[in-house]
DNA sequence: ATGAAAGCGCTAACAC
DNA sequence: GTGTTAGCGCTTTCAT
């Protein structure tokens, strides 16, 4: 791993602001002003500078600028998984808003690992990131509060944050919607498939709302029908069915707390010769695009995924620009029931 | 300044390398060396510096470093869509490799817009990005060649690049696999659903291989059964079926060049009362996770999505480190047929 | 309206 | 081993 020792930039003479200025016959400062749209530059001068800039193919150095400003035009995003149709649209929404302002998106995947999340936040700080939008692994957000008090705006997405700004959906309400629908359709023997992780507040909230409504109707979920799996993949849904079918009896309806697991559940139920919804009705959560194309189209709770990303980005930029109220804004969007064949 | 009850540390003295050095009683340079693992620092000194660094919560400024080195520890990634199960795993694979080396991922979505792609590449340059991995919109890659000749490694992903490094799958071969399977199962009345965009080389290649094998068997695809849609969403598959069913006759087998469209196709065929595969067999492409859970599990061509990302990142880092051969490496991975119920 | 000077925080070159 | 000296390319005062 060696490099040129004497003239490191002999092949490619980098075009700097100084070059542009020289070519335009002005000082560096004036060139900088012109390129940044500062009005205190005479039109004629400005035109000359802009012309020089394009002629030389000037590429501004964001690092130099960032060094001075102690901030870059970037948004850091941390989500649990990239390859997850629940998160991907959120990131896409953020990117759309960020692109409008020519901010770059720095994306990290925590893979539900709190350490990884902290590492990413630290790296973001090193880059003097312009702001952070994250779906945190747990509710412990001290690392992020430290960043925020250092002046970097932070918005939590798809999860609530007591001490800061967030854009989330009302998961308790979502759980209620599921329970109400099941009760209304006359189901009483009801099971649950969910991620076991007690740190995962959104799932806890969904289950809470679900139980609340069932409880009010005098119903509960037998332990044997409360299946806890470790992840949120299709395979976890498959595993859940396997475990459920070990029981002497099985429920006539299942609330599966994510669509991916729901797809796996339906898939396996079918393979095991059980009809959906006749033998077991299934309700998922998230309304991913593939829910509709499932073996039996999945009844589910729709969450405004892309909007959450867009709104989070909007909040972030407002904070960045210093507009809006001082107190943290906490946005809770409403989930909606989408009825399909798996639980009509 | 007014006093605030909650956040009181308003004037945070930024911790710089100078602070750390002072506290450790050494010069800035020595501190820099110690923190960068330069062996030319006495153990004792190094320990003192490291201690000072942690005590002060020192956060290195990557912008300053980048300004000197004219390069940052970042990888820029450009894909067509984030919310696409074909690309998301690739990005995840890249991120995994990058994270090992503490490189941050800067992600852009071109949305099949060449202008947007160029804009992103330009922004990457401004950030003095460490390398670029992209799935380009077209084969016109002059913008990227310019970047590369300025010393930034570039790897193309999921597409071939005559003049540079790439990691792709053999789409022509994939198309052949589809045709062979159909022929072997006795299908002769064969239709095609594909994205119409002539710039999209991968689809062109799939179709080319497909036609090649059919042609060798004396078969062709009637124009009426060659349905061209504008996108690669589920809805495009749905639209394709609508168009197909306007015909007097319909094919007994369909090759749909992406799984998402394939899901839409199956969905709509079913809604229109046509059985898959009895009335129409369907083969997709990509093997996204949801293909298996489709109304009728989708026969498809599996592509090593995550591996492509990982390999692209590996290539990039090799180039970055200056190891490996000088000539561009071009990796072509093999697709595999996955037989499921939609075309058994 | 324009420019000169002074850094931003760090690393590289060359001493000692 | 360690320190001194120069910048990297840009944006800020503060002059003019």
C-alpha cells in the first residue's frame, strides 16, 4: 500500500475555489459568495464566476465546508433492517425529502443490535452529520440525547420517544383494531404470534391494545396459544405454526404481529392442510405490498410507512432550520384495518 | 443566554485532538499517531493518550481528516429503488462488508432517472466518497468513468459494464433456464411480460436468452403475447394481465421478468378466475422471499442478491486498498431455477 | 461590492 | 520517539 511521495496531485490537478477565483479574476471570498448565492456580489462578477466554475468543472469540497461549519448536509438514518418492506419505504420517504435539499443520506442497519446502533451514532457524529432519524432498538436513548444536546437534531421513527421528537403510529390502537375485528366476526378462540423480545415496544404496544379489547370482552389468550418467536422473518411465522400445531387444540383465529411472519404462518398452515380462514383466520400487521398477493390475501393493519419517513424528515429539517416550536413534536399516526380474505 | 432547567450544558467546549494532546502532555502529532495505531509511539505515551481520549470523550473529526487525505471512509451506493426486495438485500450486503471496516454507507435512489443518478454521483464526489457501487440506469457511464479516473473506485452491481468492474448475474443464461423449463414441461403457447424500457439491459438479456432457446425449438412469441409494461411493481403485473386478457386467446405459460410483477400476474389471473398453473403457468425472476408465499408459489430464477452486494463491496475495497490486479474484474454469477407450484 | 487574514481539526513531511 | 512546520479547501470576521 504505497502512494506517491512528492507530488500527490500531479495527475489530477484538483479544481479548487482558488482556481475558479483566479480564472474569474476575483478573490476566493468573492467566488465563494457568488457560488453560495450571496446577494452581495455584483451580477456581472457573479456571472463571470459561475462561468468559470462550470468551465473548470469545479466540484466544491464538502469536507472543507463542513470543517468550517462543523456540520455537513447529510441525514443519518438507522433502521433495524434494510431488507424489510416495513422499513424500506420509510427510508425511501426520507431520501425523497432529503434529496430536495441536496442532503445525502447515510444509512446504517442496526440489525436489532444496540451496540451496533451506538456505533453508528458515534460514526455519524464523527462525520458531523446534519441530523439523525432512527428507529431505535430499545427505549434507552441516552447516546442519542447526547448527540442532540450537542446541537444535532434527532427524530425517532416508527417508535415513541418520551424525551424527544418522533413520528410513529398508534400501535396500541392498531392492536385494538385487530381484536375488535376478530370479536365482531365472532372469533373467541384466539391465538397470538409475536416477537418475544421485551424491548420491542411497538410489538408490546400492539399486544397491549389487543389484550385490552379482548379482556374487556372477557377473553384471554391461553399461554399455549401465545407463541413467541425470535425474529420477524417469514421463517419465524413458519416456526410459529409448527409450535402451535404441537398443541392438542389450536385457535380459530391468529393475530400475527407482522405481515412477514403472517405470510409464513399462512404458508405453513396451508402446507399442513389447514384452510385459511375456515380453519384458522389470520390477521397480520404492517400492510406490506406482498400481503395482498399471499396464498390467502392477508387481512392486516395498514401503517403509513412512507409518510412516516417523509414526516420524520420534515420534522428534522424544521429543527435543522431552527423553525417551529421549541418543545419536541410527537406525531402519532392512525393505523387502519385492511380486510382481506385471510380474515374477512 | 437564558437559563434552562433541563439542558444546562450549552457551551460545550469541543474536544479536539489538541485537547487530548494537552491533557496527555504530548504534542498533537503524537496524539494523532497514538490514536491511529502508529507503532512509532511508546507504549506508555500511547496509554496516556488513549486514556485522555476516553476521559474527554474525544470524537475525531472525519471532515478534517478527510480534508487532508482527500478521501473519506464512506461507500456511496446508488440503486434504482430502495423499497425493492431485489435491491435491498444487495445494499444490506454492502453495508455488512463496509461496517467491518467502519465505513459509512451513503445511499441514493435514482428511481430509474439518469439525471438523478448523475446528481448523486456528483454529490458523492463533493463528499470525497471512498468508492461507489451502483446499479446504473443505463449503459452510459461516462459520469462514473470520470470519477474513477479521478481515483475513486467504482463497481457496477447487478448489471454488466464493458469498461469497468462489475458483479452481475448471467441474465441471458437465466432467460435460457426459463425457456428450457417451459419447453421441457411441454408448453408451446408462451407469452412474455416485461418492462418495456429498452435501456434496461438486464431485462433485455433475460429476454434474449429466453428467445434464443425458444427460437432453437422453432417457437416464437406472438406480438399479442409480448406485453410490455412501464414499471416493475406488483401493479404492473396486474396491468399486464388485463392487457393480455383483451386478446382473443391467451398463452398457456408466461415468463414474467421480475417476481414483483409475477406476484401481480398470479394475483390478477386468480381474480379473473384463471387457474395457475392449469390455465396459465407462470415463471418469475429474482426469487424474492415473497415469491414462495404467493397465492400460488412462484417458480422463478434465483439470483444471489446479497452476495452480489458483498462481492461488489469486496471488489471495491480491494481496489481501494490497491491490491489485486490492475485490469478490471468482471464477475458473472450463475442464476438458478427454483421450481414451485406456479410452473411445476 | 470586494478582499486580506485567520482559522476549522487534522495529517504529512521533515527535523531533532 | 517525539515535536515543528505546513498545509488540505473552505467560510468567516473585519477592513476597504
